[in-house]
C-alpha cells in the first residue's frame, strides 16, 4: 500500500540524496523509509528524544540558520504538547518550517482519548502565518513534499497513515486549497469534507446513482482556503453537508459557515463531525466503531445525504 | 561601573519614560552581560549582523530586551531617536523583541514566552555543528526561567550532542528563590555535563574573562558551557534595587529626574 507518510517522506529522502539541505528533527518517531537515509546521512535526522517542546524550539533554531527543517513526531503531541512553541518559535517568527504530525482523528483507536487527534486543526486554524495541509491522498502528500523544499512560511502537515487514495490534483486545486472530487449533473447538495472523510464520502456517493446525479463532493485540504472560490462552488446548491473526523467546534463545518456568512450567502449547512456536547467516548474500540458512534461511518453519512435529498 | 554603562542605563530610563512601560529591574540586571557580549566576546558588528559568519545571541529572557536595544544602538545599529519610539504605536521597539521587524539583523529571535530561547539556541548551535562551522552561540536566560522544563530538555540535548560552541549565560538575580527554588544551578548543570563558572554579573571584565576560559574548557570537554552571572535586580539605581514595584513600572517626569540622578551618583562600593 502506498500511503501518505511514505509518499511524503520518500520525496524528502530523494531530495536529500539529490543535495537539498533538508533536516528532519524528530521526537521519538522514524519510519522504515528513513532507515537508509539515517545510515547514509546520519546528521540529517536529528533526534531530540521524547521532548516535543524541545522538538519545535530546536527545529526553529535550525531554521533560523536558513536550513529546510521538518519537525516530525506523532500527533496529537506535536500540536497539543508544544502549542506555545508553535505559536511563538514558529508562527510569530514566520519561520519557513514544516510541522509534520503523524496521525489523525480516532487513531490509534485502542490507545484512548490521550492519543485522539480531534481538535488540532481547530486550534491551529487561528494561528497566524500557518498553512495547514490535511493530507487526503498520496498525490497531495507528494505536492506538500515538493512545497517543503521551497517554503516561505510555516506549514502544518497532518498525515493519516490509513489514507491511501489517489485523486487528481491540479495547480488550480493547490491555489484554492480544495478540489472538487465529484461534480453532479444536478447540483442539489454539496458535501464538503476533509482528510480521510473525503475518501469515505467519495465511496458513499459512488455507491448510489441518485447521489452521483445530485451530490457534489469537495475535499478541503488546506486551511486557510480560497474563500471566494469555495463560495463560487457552493452558492448554487440548496444544502451543504460538511463531514470531518474532528470536533465540530472551530473545524471544517465552522469554516464553511464563516465563509458563507461573510459572503452573505445563506444556505443550510448540516455539520457531521465529533459533537463534544455528547461527551467524548471513553470506550476503547476500532476507528470504525468510534466513527459510527458519531455518525461518521458510511451508512450514517449516506442516511444524512438521502434525507437531505428527500427534504427538498 | 563603566561610564558607558551609566549612559546606557540613563537611555533606558528615558525610553521607559517615553514609552510609558518597562521592565527596568530586569534590564539593569542584565545590562553588563549584554554589553560584555557585544563589546569583547562575540564576533559581531552591525556590518556582519546578517552574515553567516557572525556569532549569535539568543535572548531567552525577554524582559532584558530593552537592554539589547540600547547596547545595539550604542554600536550603531539603531539611532537613539528611533529608540525613543519605544512602545509607541507602530514602533519597532516593543517590550519584547519581534525579530520580524529587524531585517538589518541584531535581533535574532522573538522573545516573550520564557523557556523557548535556550532550545532555539541549541538548534542554531546544532545547525552550525552539522556544517562544521565554528560560530559561537550565546543565550541570555534568567534564573527564574530555569523553572521551565524546556530549559532542561535543551540542556540534555546540548550535552548529548556535545555542543561546545554553545554558551548559556544565566542572569542570576535570585528570582528563582522567590518562586520555586531548585537548589544549586551550578551543581545541576555540572551534573548535566556543562562546563560551569560563576562570576559577578555586573563586572564586564569578569564576564569576558570567564566566558573565554569557559569556552576553552568546553572545547576541551566537548561540552556546552554555562556562566552563572550573579546580579542584582535594578542594579545601578538605588531605588530600582530596593523597591520591588519597579519590576514593571515606568518613571514619570519627576521620577525620571531622580532616577537619572541616582544612576549618575551610583557608587559600586555602597
């Protein structure tokens, strides 16, 4: 399986072998595709130990000298443990640095709440100078790797190892921060999703002809995104359904609401995501189990779309 | 005290008066350290302020920022007139430095959140070590800042990576003992593997001499260095040394006159 972590890191490894001055600063995380690099170029992989705050600050110091630096560790600790460092050492100083977080949503599911990654984008959306990439396919992972080599400001790259989809990615998509994964003949409903939920929604739409005929699908992979362009895509549908494996507060659905509201466009929006008003699950279980609890499994998503279509 | 240091203190008082803000006690505590670094220790001048050959100073103790401004201005990087815009609307000179406002160099890092500067400096030193470069990297930290866990994460990393070009200078004005005393900094840092020395943090010559000998020891041991500079909050002005309210306060017109006079008449043997 070609997954997004390898798609990203293999590009970086290749760039280092090609002579790019790139450094991975890591806190207790590696990857099999880095093994040979670590033997051939040991100085390009700097381990700070299990110390996420140190990770961000040390990586910032390396970036201050002009190096291309990737701060790499497991989510959620990258963001939550070191948020003040991200805010002050990276964003406030506008350092061109990559925050590479491995993990998204209800993963790893059997570790419980401490390891869930449900509000990282919600928190980071408010960060100045930072662009977020919620990597939703391997082509996007490859694009972000190329971008890493020519950064002018910091980026947060959120990689879900279970994402192995491949979608077309155009220059226009990259400029806008989203892409249309499916365009229906009759544009009645628009589903807007992010991360692995884009794959899930695509599978749901492909499974039924009435969905294929009536439902658009947009994958928002970057925050911020081109708000005007998104409004242009959404303004002619009569209902929007947003789908995210994130907390609802401040997440994708909120961003869509804000964008429409600022543009004076009033279209009903139904947000599907992790609704914390129901409390966080204290159960251990599979990712699929958790998604089902919050109505984010394929059947639940299909039901919501079907109801939206029949409500018309 | 060197006449120059008195002049710099008086400039600080004027800035604080003009900008209606200031951490004068912290600034006066650090001023000799900053002066010594830029005037005899570091390979640094306004002409090489953005050159890759320069030595770096990362100010981890953000409250000392005003002191860095005046020392750099004294070396010609900024005009005195511009300094007097301190804390005015749209000034480049705030209470805590903003690196992005100084394309001409001098201010290497934005400061304000304690415990960040030292690990950042460790990253700078690591970058130089990887490239086989010999730039020295200095960090100015406060003793109170040593309560932050990140300072010790950085210390572990620095010794593990044998960052012998890294020199941590702790402005030890005994803040930590008023909050959460952690015992002997010297003993702890030695245990962490640092070359450590103590000195009078208000004696410029002593600071310079100690840093130079520490650097030799660090090179020999392949370890980072730490100078614990013993200082007094508000040093150089009797009122600032004795009245704690001056930690965060600015002088009014009358106080400016009185404090300036105190600086002028300050006698080190008092």
